[in-house]
C-alpha cells in the first residue's frame, strides 16, 4: 500500500495483549500522529526461570518516536500500566489518565526516579485530548478498580471505541455507572470499529454488581463474630476494600492493612477520597496484640498465591508479625487468575493445616463483562468492524462469535496477532504488514539482557544440571599439569555416585591423552572433544543432557 493511501487510513498496531492475559499496549497511527493506549506488563510463565516480569518490545514506537504524541491509559491495573516506567526511560512522552490512575502511575514513577521528568495530565470523563490528527475522548466505565475508562479514538476516517477492561455495573459501590448514554450517542454518530474486552467473552449472562460482594462479606462477618478474620483480595480493588472496612466497622472490628502494594494504593485512594475509612478504624500490625481476635480484621495481599505476598508469608509462618491461629477465618475475595490455581491451592492447604477456616467461593465478582453485557455494547455502539482485544485466542474467538451473532459480517471481524498492522477506513479493513513485537524480560535491574539463549541455558540447568571440567596446561608446551577435574551442580549427588564419577574421570583422561598424542593445541577443539566424549557417555548411561562447560587455564 502506498504512503498516500496509508495517510487516508487509520492504522491499529497491537504491540501486546493478544494471545495472552496481560501486557496490553496498542498504537493508533494516522498521518504523522501516533497515540498509544495502555502500557502493561505480564507476569512470567513457569518456564521463564528467574524472570521478575515481562514488558513489551517497543521497537516500533522507537522507530517512529517523532510521531508518538503520548500514552492514554484506560485504568490502573498492572497489565495496563506496569511497563510504563521501563518504556518511559526510552520514550519520554506525556501520559494521560483519570485521577486515581495517574496517582497509581505516579507511585511507580517515583520508585524509578521518573516523577520529575515525566509529563502527566489528569483527564476528566468527557474530556477530549488532541494528538495532532487524532483525538481521544475518555468515557466512564466500571471495573474492579475505580476511575476506569473507555476511549473514543477519533480520526479523519472514523471513530474507534476501545472499551478498556470493563463491566456494566448499574449499582457500583462508588461513583457512577458506566456511561451507556455516551456510548449510544457515539453509535448514533457512527463508529468505525469496536475494540471490546474479551476476558469473559466465554461466560454467558451478566457479571454481578460489586455490591453483591459486600452483602456476602457482611453475612460472613455476621456468622463469624467470635474469631479473627483475614480477607485477601487484589490491592487495586478499592471498592472491595471499602466494603470490607464497612463490615468491620459495623461489627466493631479494628482493621489492619497488610502488604506493601495494598498499603500504598489504599493510602493513595484515601488521600484522593476514593475510599472512606472512619477515624480510629485502622491500626498498625504491631497493635494486633492489644485487641481480642474477634475485634480485628486483617486485609491483605496474596489472593493469587504469590510466594512473597503477605498472605503466603503468613501461611508459611515466615511473616514477622502475623501468625495463623486455629479458628482464624480466611476469606479469599478473588478468583485465581488462569495459571495461578496451584499456587492458590498451596496457600489454602497451608492455612487449613494450621487450623484456619477458609472461604474461597462466592466472595468475589469479576471486573469484566460477560456475554450479555458485551452484546449490549455492540447494540449501542453499532460498529462497522469488530476487533476483539484483551485475552488469549479462545477469548478473542468467543468475542468474534458474539460480534457475528450481533450482525457484523465475518469479513468485518478481525482477530489480530501482536505486531499485525490493521489498516482501516470506511472502504476496507485489512492487515497490511507486520512490525517487530515480542517480550522483553526484566530480571532484577537488567532489562532485556536475558534473551532466548539465556533462557534456554537456564532451562537446561534446571532440568539436568551442570558439569564443569577443569584442565590446567603448561604455557607454551600444552602439557597437562592438572586435571581434568570434574565439578557438578544439580546433576548427581557426588558422595553417592563414586562409580559414575570415576567412569567420567576415566573418559576425560583418555580423551586428553588422545588429544596430546595427536598434538592438538587448539583450545576450541580440545573443549569440544571433552564435551562430546562426556555428553555421549552421560546420555547413554543416564539419558540426561547436563550443561557441560570445559574450562582450560595456562600456567608458566
């Protein structure tokens, strides 16, 4: 497609967030303007050994840095803002979001010493921000964190509505319901494409209101007046914490907020007025011993079984200030994110073994729209094209099926892969090219220094261990002065494997002798010969493939 045609079309370039839950980031390009929606991280998979988090590859944005006008953020969850501090170090452009979202982002920027160098703008619902030839309007929605937004991205060729993560909650705990009238108005004006949250697209019916959780929690508190209560939930779910605090106050309990992320976000939300906690309700964890168990509630992180979160440390007796007692009640006010089921189950088992009663059902509602809510959005917005977002392929496919059911022709429904460039206008909507995307691993302070080769080595080490071969040669003559010696890690328990170690030693000594008889002096050839001889033996003997590292040193 020639450049002039591209300039008369809007391009949508997902750089992450498809084929997976998390790492949401999408670029919208028209002419000389690029706007980026969200900038999220993903948590590492089980095979990503040692990796702390995963952020998107922004090569495309860096290649077009002069056109990038800013980031617009739908809400303050990690999968939508977690990569911002890392990306802003390479691409310092303004960030636009609602009040609580900006406050959460500022906490991250402060940790990375970026607060003074990052331009931030608080946006109100209904505001329309101009980014060159693109304009973005923020629209009120409901989600499991306050101040969530949908976006209307307006270009000369049409408007794209991006729902962000959302649900339709007619009775939210705080704030107003989703702005359905505005979405309907946009539908009347004409919407080119709808990019709709697909997380719950496989689930029939409606998602329950957040208020229903408050009713459930209140009844649990009423039925358990004579024991200590611990409630684990997502730190960002301010409305959930509000309802727990309300029940605690109703039944005369003091509240402890435990877990770093929980403390930070509740403090931020309280300062901004998003949560109302009566005076003398909160106490420090050190003050727990001053009150009877039946007069305390601990609200904590760790609902996903994270090993270093507060609840996991409490369950395994490594928390410095809270210990589980027989008769304690622990409420999991969340559902396991796919992939976290084993970790959550492990924590529940630990708690039960220590005598706690655990409730892990019916104390949570999702923050994402189910099928009937998604149908409502399609009915109101009336898009020409449907572009499912947010989810694994099966979720995107379920969204596509809903779109088709709502009357959108199959050829107008586009399930994209990360990196595909969707070029659209009123006449056509098709993938015209692909750009570089992928996952960048963050390991400690290292960003992107752990690639596929390093990950492969870590996987080998984790599965079959390592054998180190040490050989000392005389400088100039290459006569063997020491070794070959063998050191193993993660391969076998040496003290119980004398016969195996002797055989390995013999094979290496024979190999070194052959090399010296043939006057082989090239270290590369010597290393390969020792490696090949030992790896062949180990495979035949044990069907294992440890990493074998020959090390040759010279002495005078």
